[in-house]
């Protein structure tokens, strides 16, 4: 879930002219390191017994992990739809305000 939150933050801060696939295809070394670190830290906290008890997490089943990942990607898809609708709405508003 943390990794999809990082993608979500990047997606919300991205320019309105680029879609999700263009953002993910762009080469960004720092972004790759941050994503890899976030995923590695989350995996360690969830599956290393000492860290799991330190953060007071329980062991996630495969079903729960899949549900969390699906919810994260569902959020990304929802935001992509909202962004697309918003851009189209702004274009219609600006086109209607130009007319005399």
C-alpha cells in the first residue's frame, strides 16, 4: 500500500498534460530508488518477525495483501479518471469563455 501511495502522490503532483502511463514510463532514478526503498521497508516490516512485533503488525494473509494492493491500484485508476474528467471539463470551460 505504501508504494501505491508514493505513486499516488507523484501522480497528483504531475502536470495535467501527462497521463499515468507517461509518468510511469519516464526515467527517474531517484523515484525508482524511493519506490524500491519503500517496498523493501514495507516487506521487511510485514515479514521479519522482530520488526513486525516492533511495529505491532500481524502477519498478512495472501488475501489481505492482495486486497491492499488492489485497493491501491483502484485508487490510482479512480484518480486517473478524475484527472481526465477534470482536464476535459477545464477545456470545455475555457472554450466556452472565449466565445463572445
